[in-house]
C-alpha cells in the first residue's frame, strides 16, 4: 500500500540504471510523511512479451492502491510508459497520473494536449515542488499554481513558469535506498562492473547541437562541494560496504579546482576507492589525470563523436582532434580505461567525414583498455538538430542503441498517432545515412573479434576503412536483414557464427584461428541457452590470450576446452581448461 507510486524504466534492475532523481523525490516525500513505493520495469517481466508485461505492470500497480502514480520518462521507453499509464487510468480513473523526467519535460505541451490520460507533467527540478503538488493531489484538490506544472484547463494547455534551479546541491537530502525494491536474488554488487552511483552535480554549459541535456538544465553547470561528495561516499561505504562508484554527471571535470579538491579529500578516506566519471577531452590534461588516478580513478566516459574536424564545428562540439590520440595514449600509460563515444549519420556528414571517424575509431580501439561506443545519430526533441530538420523527417528505418527498439512494434498505433511526441523515432534521411545503417554492428563486431578485424583491416588503406565497412555490409547483406530486429547481443552472436566477411580470408594460413576466435566469442555472448545449461567447445588457443594478443598471428596453438555456464540472472561464467 502506498499513497504515491513511482514507476521507473529500469529494465535490468541494476542500481546504476535507477534514476537518482526519482529516488531523491521519493526520499523527500517520505521525509514529509507521505507513503511512497517505487516499482521498476524489471518487476513486470520481459518486454519482448509485451501483453504479459503490460498486464503484470497494471496488476502490480493497482495492488499498491496508490492515489498518485508518477512515471520517470525517457525517450527509449516513452511509448511503453504512455501505454501503461493509459491502462492504469482506464481501470482506475480516480488515480492521478503524473509525468516527470527528460522526455515528458521536453514534450510537455504536446503530451498534455494530445494524451488525455496524463493529468500533469512536471517540468524542471522537482525537489522544491514535489511536496506541495503531491500533498494537494492526495487531498483531491490539485494546486495548479505549482511552478513547472503543465496541465489542461478548459481544453487549453497551461504551462507554469519553471521552478528556479537549486543553486546549492549540498542542501539536497541523502537518498533513501530502501526505496529500491529488488526481486529475490538481487542485491548491491561491488566492483567496477557494477558501480554505486553518486550524484555529484547537474548540467552542462556546452551547446552541442545533437544533445538535449543543455535544454533540461538551461546550460547551468553545478557541482556538489568536494566535502559533500566525499561525505556521501563515506556514508555509502558504511551502509552498503561499497568501494566502487560512478560519479553521475555529464561533465564532471569542467571545474578543475573542485575536481582537484575532491581528489584530495578522497585520499583521506579510511578505505581505498575506485571510481568512474564522464569528461570532455578539452577539460582534461595530463596533470589532472595524474591527480584523479592517484585518487582512485579507474575509467572515464569521453564523447568524441566524430573524427572529422569539419563535423566537430558543424555539431558545435569543437574538440581539437589532434589531441585525441595523445590523450588516449596517456590514459593507457596511467593504466586507465575509457569508453569513447562516436556518433554517425548526421545530416551534413559526407563519406570523407565518416572515413575519418572510422579511422580514428580503429586507432583508439587498438589501444588496450579502450571501449568504443558507436551511436546512430538520434534526432532528440529539444535539440537544434531536431528543430532544424523537423519538417523533413520521416519514421526511422532503424534505431540507435540510445532508443533501442523495446516494444515499438507493439505500440505502433500510439506512436503513429502522435508524431510530435515521438520525434526521436523520426529521422532525416540521406543516402549516406542509409548506407551506414549497419555501422554500429560493424564496430561491435570489430570490438568483439578485434584480432580478426584488425587482421582484415590490413587489406585496406588507413584512410579507406569505410570501404572495409561497405564490404562487411555487402557480404552479410542477407544475414543483417534477417537479424536486424534481434537484440544486439543476439545479432553479434549470429554474426560471429555466420560472418561471411571473414570468408575473404578462407585461403589464409590463419583461417582456422580466425574461425575459432569467432566461435569462442559466439559462445561467450550467447544467451539462448536455458538457465543452468552449458555450452562446450574446443579451441586451439586459450581465450585468455585474446585479451593480451593484438595480432592473431602471435596466438599460440594449443587445445583448450571452454565451458560457458549460464547462471540464473543471465550472466555467462567461463570455465577454461587447458589441455597440454
């Protein structure tokens, strides 16, 4: 039983996927005597069985007997949230449906205008408005004067001025993590693979044309004080025993002095910490990296986005690309890892631009500890890019991993009826963008079978790797069409088993090893095996060797048996037995 029920689109049930804003709002309500529960998507079952997911979601929601149901909205699951809210309202029309979060914020007027089952959209930071609004809803007398509120009155949409941004983030309360309801068998995990989130700040002052973050926060950049950040880390360690953290902020390193002060205080902790953060290339230098690494930094997320200096200017990213490789090499020298983001498929992009991006990707991927994260350009609402091409966009032929394709077919009628709300599912088409539709999976294949694709790349000029991609797409054309609607891990698994591109090397003296690498990676990524089942294969090298050997010609040939054990949570554990 709960007066207020929050529903969040946390699909996997991992703590680092939970919106910290929702947890914070729930904490504030509890502190003000309002009963609160949170349900995450993963409680409702698999999205691939959407009717069952929807039915279970509605049933679990109504079992809580809430008076208010509030949804945290993101672009990748907005259609699902609208479908779920519609069913809840149909069964219990007296329940207030409230939306918050980035997607409803940016589409607030259109959502309220077109979706009758959404009572309110809350825009801006809700920490100062959540109590007066929800208190009034629980009394059945909505306070329509609440800042940031968007609603319909007499058939017209009313949008109140946004609340003032919170200047001092240190004043926010500590999150009550007991709001997280885990299903049986789930618990907090430690280690860099599952990092505990620390809310260190908000906002980004930069103006990239493809990014909507600046729209939400008005380009107002704020950090918590170093003292507050370290105070929270110490508290999380005392309560949960965690020592590995992710600093939740789009651009942690902009205020150099504050970062240095934070690192100084991290070193005073009574326990060693490991942490990850996001940074811009032009807000990093060798001295700052030294200081952060000395204070426990293990990895960074860095958005480069394009390897073309021309495109850097057009998208208003404005990085100096001659600094990229030296900086990445320095990170490697310091023993740090990085996830490096790239975007392709911009309307203004040329083949030369894409070729420069692929060349830079290949150079970064060859460095140890570097992970490439490729994204098809998504036309997010509230961005200059989306606004510029709004009149010329059409339903997308394929979706970025930012959007993915969760239940889009199941909600097709809803999506088609409201194009202004689902602009992120539209695209500005160009012939080049169409040719690049498989570039992301090509990058992922390169990453997963790096020695193989590096070996293949030797057949191409350094500035001609776009031709390599075109050959990959052409050789696998039928297979790529067959698997395009599968989840990414299943696509990769099928490609590793049936990749026609590697057949260009079928007469090569190392072709047996090439095939073995692909079979091994397919076994490691497979999730089709029933829980508790096994997959066993024999290979002519140790799988461990792949993490240390860049050139497949250096792989030692020996017989190795690999057993993949699929655990109940879907993770794959490898047992390796070397046969001498």
